[in-house]
C-alpha cells in the first residue's frame, strides 16, 4: 500500500509515486483529492484508477492545514498491504493508521518548507486576514510534524541534504535514496536550443519572479512551464520576452527540455528532480548552491550554482552560458546517476529488509 500526500499535481514527489506504482503493478494507493494546480486537465497518471481518493476535491491544497488532512487520512485507515510506504513532504500521509504488525516505511522529501526556513514565502500566498493566525500556529504545526515523523518504522530521505536536516530537527537517521529520473524517456534530441526555461509550480517559494526580473534586461527568451496561484501576478509583471505555457505533461516537458539552452531553478529544493530531467536531455542548469542542488548538479561541469540567486546573478549566469555552455554529454552522464532503476532497486532492498524483520 502506498499512501501519498495528494493526487492532483505533477512534481518531484509524484515522480516517486509514479515509479513505485509502475514497479509494483499490484500495489494500491491512498491519497487526498485536491483541485489540480499543476497538471494538464486531460493528463493520466499511473496512479489514476489505483488510488483511493479522499475528499471532494473542491479545495486547493494548503500546507498549513496538514493536521486536518492527517485526520482524513487516519480516518480512512489502511486495510491491506504487506508493507505501507508513505511518500510525503507535507507530512499528512504519515497519519495513516497502520496495523502494528505491518512495516511502515516513509519516503520523505525532507523538511516541510512552510514550517522550516520558508514560512514567510508560504504565508505570502495565504489570504492576508489569515496570515497572523497561521503565523501564530507555526509552533503547534511543527509539533504535529514531529509527531508524524515518529510514526514510520524506517525513514528514507530523497537526498543527503534532506537526511541531514531530518536528523537535525527530528533526531532520526534516514537512508538516502535519490528520486527516480526517467533517463530512458528524458533524452537529448535534435531540436534547436532557443530559450531558457523554468519548470515549477507557480507559488512564491519557487522564486520565479526573480527569474522574470532577470530577463527584463536581457534579449534572450524565457519560457515558464507550470501553473499555480501566482500565475496571474507573474503574467502581469512579465516583459515581452517571457512566455507562459501552462502545466505540461511529460511529452511537452521533453520538448521544452530539448529546446532549452538552460533550466533555471532559483528556489532551494531538497533535491530538484527537474534539474536532473533537464540534464538527462543534455540541458545545463542554473540553480541555487543550496539544498539538494549540489547533489543534482555538478557546478562548473553541468551548470552554474549561485551562492545568492537574485536577478543580477541569474542574468550574469545567462550571459556566461551564452559564451561557454557545459557539454550535453557531461549533462547526460550526470543525470544517469539517478536513473529510475537505481531508485526502485534501492526501495526493493529496503522493503525486503523490513518484511524479513517481521518474520
């Protein structure tokens, strides 16, 4: 049984869900239903039809409501499964009521950023009238997060960075298994490389506004792939050389990666799977020298990592790539470190260990 936070969007966490659902064809799943904000309306996934969806799906996902979402997951319970795998960053999938004799393993995308380090960015996206109450609730929400992280018997982190942060905050040791990258699908192509690219959910935390500002003084084009509550505002402030293509399925993403001169990711990601997908297509990365990016990107070899990503440094990096871009071969070789079969093989070994320990 796989319990994941939500089934409405497409992102790094959903890549792990997809890989496991395809690797374990008889697995069933449980997740909350939300309004989709970063998934094409006609897109089908490997978990559609195999996931028991909770809720009406009428509301947008809000990270600060994690305890409410956890209650919904706990009430649903887990009726079957030799092992339960919770895939989470928001934390509420860990609330699943698992029988004591059933191993419970958590694959964590690291600390929830709305609680640790980036609360202000997430509060900015909430209604102004609610922000004081939500800010006051942060200590209680962090206590809830600590409680949830005590639930699983074994913890797996998506990066060395996440493992260190989980140890620092929760005192728990985690195995490290990097997320799965479909290197057999995301491959280099013959397309002309014309524009620079951003792939992200359009929320304040992703800092897409800084990339837009960087391109205000550049002649190069920028393509932004993704959707979210910040879309309307970003469109209002974007100059003419910035275009928005909305949420993309994998086929569309492949085309954008192949035709891009570089992927730009200024946010602090616990791993940053889009950065590796881009490299798998031979596309270099401009990112922040923080979080899991140093594990995903080889600075100076497959991209440029910035100590302080701001409009000026992003613009300077764009100009630097214009004069000397990393080789597509180096990017591809870097991405192959995270091939999907490495992920599923590592998860197989961990789940086998947990099942044997119950015998």
